[in-house]
């Protein structure tokens, strides 16, 4: 049995951070998104506009907090938090489209709450999953890329024994561990760099669990909020 560990190197940079984790099992992600899920995503694209109150995208609070966070560790040039990428599409009037049922559900909740949310296929992990600062050189193939794009020294990332799982904190997931139609057991995570959104993190993950249960038959195995003094959970 493997573990998810938020390493001390992460807490040294973000001592007040919160990392909310939801483990789902026995899910069926093989079908296309139902009308209910598609409607949920459409509504969330509209609701997300409440987070865009400033004329300049980067000055909106739910984005600005991540712009500041990304200054505290090494990143690829120009990369942004996943929530900024979603909200940028909303701002431009494009909206976030459907991918597959589980991804559509968590993207909807991410948009609704204005928080980054990611997910990985637990069965693809090799060894423990660790969130922390890396020495660099972790293998990483982004979706659509054929060439390895290894992590940088000093980068905050999710990684296992095989390589990087999600680069630059929550910027981009890799092909190896991404959610697909074959995913049966999923690791979902919502992060905040301070504790003022703890209740929202838990509420958002609970909503994902409910929709995944209703739409995909998923079983909620565990929901935990990891902090500096509670930084490990069993996968």
C-alpha cells in the first residue's frame, strides 16, 4: 500500500497551506458525460464569472494568491496555476469544455469555487506520491507531448518513484497518471496556500464525491485535509 506524503520541503515554503484530498474507488468513467454533468459544467462556467471582478485577470483574488505563490519556487517560464488557466478561458468567453465525466465534474467544482483541483489515477502510481521541492530531473510527459520535459531543481511538484505526476505545483498533469476511461480509483486534490479556505476545500471535495457517486457509481474512500502537522495519508 502506498502513501501520499506532503514533504517538509513544501511546508518550509507554505507553512500555512492546506491540501485537501479525496480518494474515490470503484468508479465507472467509461461513458460520455451525461446531460446532467454537461449542464453542471455549463452552469459552472457561468458561475465562475463571480471570481472575475477585476479588469486585469491577474488581479482577481483567486488568481493573485497563486501568482504570489508561484514566485516562491522554481517554475518553467510563464506557467500558471490550473485555476488561472480555467478562468482565463471563461474570461475570453470560450468556457471549459467536456473531456470525460470525472474531469468534467472536478473542473465544474474548480470553476465554482475558484480553486485549483486536480486528479490522478492511483493505479498508475509507482511507490509513494510526494508533494514537495524536487532536486530536478524527474521524468515528465505532458498530454500531447512526445518529448520528456523533466522537472527543474527547486520546483514544487507531485512525484512518485517513476517521475513527476503534476509539475509546477498544480500547473499540469502528466500522461502517465491522468484520468482516463480506464480509471477505477482516483486521487483528487484541492490546494490552498493559506488556511482561510479550509471549509470551502472540504465542501468542494464533498460535492465532487456526491456527483461522482451519483454519476459514476464511485465510492468515497477517504476525504482529508492535510496540514503541516498531519501530512500523510494512505492511498
